[in-house]
C-alpha cells in the first residue's frame, strides 16, 4: 500500500475530497490531533538550539549511559535493521 500526502488550497479541498470519496480504492483518514502536553520530550522545538537543549536535558535525566539499558544488543540491532528495511 502506498500513502499520498497532498497540500490543497482550502477553496478546492471539499471538491477534491468529494471526488476522492467516490473512488473505491481510496481511503480518507483524518489526521489525529495531539493534545498539547507539558512534557518537554513531546514538545516540538522551534529551532536547532532548542533541539540541542532538549537533547541535553533528556540525556542528563537518564540514569544509565545511552544504549546501556539494552538487554540483548544483537537482538536490538536486528530489530533496528528490520524496521529500516
């Protein structure tokens, strides 16, 4: 299955949506709106400096160094490769 994302002008959106809904092989899914949270890890930073600060904050909060919490490194690597292939 392929996914297609379109950027449509507001004035033409309803017309295109009606046309697409007539096709039996098209499924129209409305995007899920995330509710705003106060968690620092879920907020989308607006600039690279905010991203760097957020990454530093998350790494400082970890009790173990990165990747040390992985019980079986070989199985974890295989899972990562399978996800990207």
